C-alpha cells in the first residue's frame, strides 16, 4: 500500500482577509509508494478554464486561493484517499496551466487516516488556514460525521466525492455536499439484487459509521423482501477473521454481504476461502479498490461490489481524464478518482463565481456551491437544499482474474 501523501505549498494569507496577493512556487512533497505527483508549477502561472469562464485579459494574476483536501492519506485505507487526491491535484494543475484567469489555485492536504478520532485535528488544520476557501472531502463518513459541525461553523463549503452515510445530510452539517448516492440508495440496490437470488444472507459489518450504516440498509432491505438475515459486527481493527468466516460458512447462507473497507475485506476474503465458504460474497463501495485486489489475491476473485461510482478506465465521458491521470501518475485512475476530479472542478467553478461577484470568501464560495450546475464526467453537480446531488447510478462490479470490472447498472443485472 502507498504511504506517502502530497502537499502543495501555497502563499500566506493577507491579514484579515481570504484574498491573497503575491506569488509562490507550488511543489509536491511526500511522494512514496510509486505514485508520482504532477510536476509542480509556479503559482505565477495563469489559471484556466475548467469550470467555466471568469477570465480577464492580460494573462496571469497574483491572487491565489487554496482548495483543501481532507481524507485518508495514511493507514489501512489510504488507497481511496490517494485515488482522490491525485484527481484533485490534477484538476488544479490543469486549471493553473491555462492562462487568463484572475487567480491561482493550490491544494492544501490534511490527512485524517480515515479515522474519526483524528478527523477534528485534520479539519482544524484546514479551517485555521485562512487561504483555504473550500474543501474537497472529507472522503469517509466517520471523519465527516466528526467534523461537519466545525466546518459549518467556519462557513467552509465541503464537496465530498465519497462519504456516503445517509445521515450526513440530516445532521445539521449546513455546508456539506456530496456527488455520490447515499448508502441508503446503494444499500437498497444491493439488497434488491441479493434478494432476487437468495433466501438467506449473512450480513457482516466493521462497526464503523460507514460499514455499519450500509450493512443496516442492506439487512433492512433484505428483510423487506422476505430474506432471512443473519447479522454480526466485527471491529475494524480485527486481524483474524477466522471465527466469523467459520460462522458464515456453517450458517448455510447462500450469500454474504460485508459492510466495511478494502484492507479488512481482503483479510475476510482470505478467511472465507480458507473456511471453505462457497456462497456469493459481496461488499460495497468501501471495499472496491486495488488494496482489496492485492490483499485478497485469488480469494478475491468472484467477489461483487456495489458502488455509486464510475469506472474511469472504460467510461467514454472519462477518456480525456483517464489519459491525463495516467500521464501524471503512471497508473490508471481508480475508485473515486473521477468523482474527486468532478468535486474539484465543481469547487473551482464556485470559486470562479465568487470571484466574479467581487469577493472570494468562504461564505461567497459556499453560496456559489449551493447554486452549482456543473456537468462533470460522472454526474451533473447540482445540489438540493439538503446537499444531496441528483441521484446517480449504482453500478455492480465483479473481481475477475485479479481485476475488478464493471458489469453495469445493478438494476439491470441478473
């Protein structure tokens, strides 16, 4: 797994304002794990046209703003964070590479390790930096739940590419938005698909906000369809899944659904194979990554994944993005990379809108985010008052021969 994370150097804020002056050189720190960053560019380079307009004549400006990123950039579940920060940095790099805009952008990263206990400190790092005018993230549900009120109090707009717990938009987090379907939508779709095939399903979760949340939805959906549901929680820090694997195997359940993240799902996959489980194995968006593929080995083949996300390696809309990502990082985009790209470009458009109004403040950016109508490569980013985006498609994936492949809209799969 990849242990580095990326930092983009940015300019200091002027006293008492969020508007910056002067120039600085953008650079990428950290590295590691074989993922290279896009080449650093000077913050005196002209900004550019992603997200639409706002250009002034005369080339580059000396004004500069930061987009924050909060997510897992270390720990067991860092791969999803790396997938997303790469896309965030790519969008900002592309913006800065085009001339004619009245400001420059840089990225400020804050690593919460995917841990709700570490999330408040990560959020404060961004909140206390007056140059940060909006945040892509938090990317996991637990950290979002732990920081949503603090961000709201700071008038900081959040656009999450991947935090899916359905309660997040019901918790008073007034500046939180997301561009993916909730676990309520995804879990219900997964339950419908499983119920069309099986009469008895064992549902396991990792006891996190995300894992238990999606497992609750799946279990409830199965029961409504008349399916017998067996249920157990296994803490996320578990290393030995032998006991639960034996329990699933001896239960006689024709299928098993796991609510949790990729590294733990990989351990569970190996344990189920060792226990001789022959039933169908399925997990949600948190398990769909190369961490699962590499960690599970051949035991991961045959696993299914529900995800309100797009396969950027095959979707026609993402062709240019895929090529640019591959060139920048020497690896294909992966789970939630395109969503991270869309969230960043949507935030860029909101900053442009605020700039046109004459004041790039957190409050102005948040107001612009609420009014977004940005067509991305995965969805049209247009938010309801709750912060939810128009419902996106839930896709079904399967790991075959060591590769997770998209099967298509889960509602159309038999």
